C-alpha cells in the first residue's frame, strides 16, 4: 500500500507541486508514494499542471490508517479531518510550526524560505536525485507564485537560486516572464462565482482558541475588484457566520503596486488597529507593502488576539 503526500485544504500551487515533487523523490528512493489533494484546484495551478503535462493529483480527503507526508502546512485545522487517525511520516513546510503532533518519530524539513518547493529542491540535492524536466518546471512556478516573482518579503536568496537552477533543468530561459504569465491567469477573475473567489486561496487558523479565516487574491491590477467589493464583503460576512468564525479577512493584493487592500469582518471592532496600527473604514484598510499572509498578516494578528 503506498503512502501519500498531501498539502492543505483549498490547495494552492505550492501545495500541489510539492505533493508531486516529493512523491516522485520518495518513490525514486524506494518508498512508493502518491500525490493527493484535499480540494479543487485554482486556475493558476491548473495552468501549471497543463503547462508541464501533469494530471491533477488524486482527490482524497480520508487518510485513516494510512501513512502520509504533510507539505506546505503543519496546522491540524488545515489538514485532513481524520489526520489523528493517520501515521504522519514527515512534514515539509515553510510556515510557522503548527500544532500537529505524532506518536512516532518523523522526518521534518522546515525552513524560513518563501516556498515549500525550495525546501524540496534542497531535499533532491541532499539525496542526490536528478529532478525530471517537467517536475523542475512545476517547482519553479510554485516558487515564483509563493514569492510573488521575488517581490514578497518572504523571498530569500535560496528561493532565487532554486528558481535559477530549476529553470535551467526545465529549459526555461526567462523565469520571470513565466511568472507574469501565471499572474495573468490568476488575475482573470471576471465571471468567477464570488464564493469561489473568496475560497480560492483561503486558510483557517486557530488563534488562541479563536477561529480566523484569511483569504488572498493576488492580481496585476486591483481595479478589477472595484465593482465586486460589495459582493466580496457580503460573502465574507456569510462565511464568518457559516463557520462560526471570530474573524474573516480577505486580502486583495496588487502585485504591481506592492500592497493589499484588506476586507475585514470581525467580532473585534478594533482588530486592525491593534494588529496593524490602522483602523478600518467601511470594513476596509489599505496596507502598503503587504504581500505576504504568512509573514505580514498572520503574526501581528495572532499576537493581537492573545
């Protein structure tokens, strides 16, 4: 029976490409491993898979009694609902250390870099395993996505060097041009159902016993949301009530202006003033220079909710 590699709920490109890349590495090392996903894929991720000739990983939401590697998160709330009934063989992640615990020893690769695929590239180097051309291309795209084409404050020298190395393996001359092509796909939001947009890149966090949901939409021009904002706001109000959440935030990120408008619904009226030093106006605030949910949004919010 094979083991599985799975990322978080509402999978993004890093989560999916990590599952593909790690499963190939483990299988090559003699441990049969299969990539899986916990949800539907975004247009950007589908673009990457199509570009490099991959099928979607298996949709699998139950892992009771099976061995799994967790990628791109280490928070129980973001993983499979029956994670406590699975055997966790390893965690590969670039976020804060979460609350997943195990009863047996496991392999852990956690690094403060911009993307899980950067860490997996280090693993390929450590085990001296050659990366296939198509996997290298997918890994490169995931790093470009997570680092917002190197603009994110989460981006490190390691991420840049890995993109350069992976681009060479994949035969891609201009990695940044590929990144812009991906973000054009990401920016094509017109005609997409509002709930699908809100949940496109959405994560729940347990912050000191309070359930907080944070979504993010990254586009080339924020003006595309001008007419949608009332509907987006109305939907995050519904999402908060449906999930009995304390707070729901939706980041509308303009990668060209390098900042984010945050839509806010919370039980705390002074939430953003405490967390970010700015009060909301009509449920919205502009955060200049904010591109990263994990580094710039989550830590101050979590600290403010103690």
